[in-house]
C-alpha cells in the first residue's frame, strides 16, 4: 500500500486565510516573522480551527480515501508551536479518529521527519513539493482554483482516488 501524506493548512482547512484575517484585524504584520510567531503562540487554536472553513469537503474525502484501502493515509502538517499541534490533533481526531497525524516543527522540513521515497505528498505549498520530489517522493499540488502548475494539480482530495 502506497503512503499518502496530506498537508493540513491550505488543503484540509483554509487556516492560513483565517489566521491572516485575524492578524489583520489585530494590526499584526503577518510578514514579520517575530510578530507572526508571537501571534501563533498565543492564538486560541481550538476556536480558530472551529471557525475555519473546510476546503472542498476534505474531511469526508479523507474518510473515502481511508475506506478505499488504496493508501496508508497520514496528515503531515507543520506547526509553529505546541498548542497548534494539540489543537490540530484534537480537531482531526474528533472528525476522523482512525487518522494518523504527524506534526512537523516549522524549523524542520517534512522530508526530515518522514521518508518521502516513493510516497505521495498532497500540499498547497510548492517548496514542500519540490523538496519532496528531490528526496524521491511524488508531489501533488493542491489548488482549489486548478491553476496550471509544474506538479499534477488536484482541487479536491477525492481526485486522488
């Protein structure tokens, strides 16, 4: 069974957009790494994930992928702080209890935490996909607007089936 890793932010939930909107309302410079990190460390992640829109029915589509038994499914997500990781696990376990979740501290590459060789990564961030491919993995770009890209593009997780 082929390993399938699914990114969280920008693939399952539109959490980047939600957190950027909160930052804008609070007058925080999202492009300033020090300000952004301080914001993420005190953010109420449980509340934020609860109000964040799901992208293209991703949770139900992950359940379909798991049920198909075509892939060993894992969520592979970067986190800025411990509280973010706890909230992501809590959120995902509430919706898909059987799902495996791998947290990657932002200081590390996803390829340093799992072996990408011959595994698939679905991610919205191109740099992650490039690095994944350089380490022998298969990258699939998630783009809910279906723009042309150097990697195969899907707009819904269901398309992996």
